[in-house]
């Protein structure tokens, strides 16, 4: 009983940190239990609710993950990060129209964020909305005009739409590209094809964090 009380106090004080520790040593279920306790103790912390959803997603519990992501969006509707994460979950399930809606919310909340706009461009492309995708690729390049990968992706989309002259201009501006940039382009092209196995975990996704 004394040990249980001590563990209860530990969960209340360090629940989220304990969850991350358990996750780091491969104990996903223990991490889930600790994060759930953190949410119960501090229900106002949107990030804890989101992280609980992430743990559900890691364990393949997609319905529970989406429920938690939706809760996070409702708790912090002004934060583009949670809209993006909900959209990404839906995109990877092939629910492109719903993903587009979430990415549009993210872009509305972060109009100068190239990452969210590129995600919306790829969703439009996957959803067979070429004009909308072109508009979003252009906007992404306007936000980050020095990004060679963005220019190459814009050029590819222009070429696919038969706009060869403008495409060639952007191809020339994009080259030469580094190996990392080529890999990034290939992963984004895989998104547009819906080849989810080829997407992998984009390292720049880890750079995005919630506002809180």
C-alpha cells in the first residue's frame, strides 16, 4: 500500500516525464499509463492530451489517437500544430479530404509557415486538386524562396500541368541540390502518390512544436 501511494504521488508529480522515460526504454504501455495519469491530473495541458494521442497512434490504436488529437484541437484551436497533427493522422489513413481541412486550419493560423503550406500542397495534389496544389506550392516558395527543394517540387507540378516554360525556370533555380534536398523531394513526391511506406519519418517534422 505504501509503495502504491508513493507511485501515485510520483505519477501526479512527474507523470509526463515518466511517460517519456518509459517510452525511451521501449515500454509503450507503461508510457501510456503514465501519460493517461498526467492527463487526469492536469487536464488543462493540451500537450499532454496530444502526447497521449501520439502514444495511441504508436500502438496502432488509430481511433483513440484521433479522439485525443481532436480533443487537443478543441482545447487549443489557435495552435496550428494540433491541426497539422490531426491532418497528418488522417492523411496517412488515406482520408485526404479531412486531412485537407485540418491542414487548411493550420495554414490559416500560421500564414508564414512554409512547412504547413507544403503539407497542404501535397494533400491537394493527392486529392486530385491540381490548381489548388499549384497555388499552395507557389505560396510555399514565396515564403521560403531560397529553398531549392520547394522550387523543384513547384517545377515538377508545373511540368505535370503542362506549364513547361515556367517549370524550366524553377528547375534551373533549384539546381544544384544536395543529397538531403533530393531525399526530401523524393519523400514529398511519395506523399503526393500516396506511397505511405516510402514517406518515412521526415526529420523536419520534429522541429514543429505547439505554441504553449
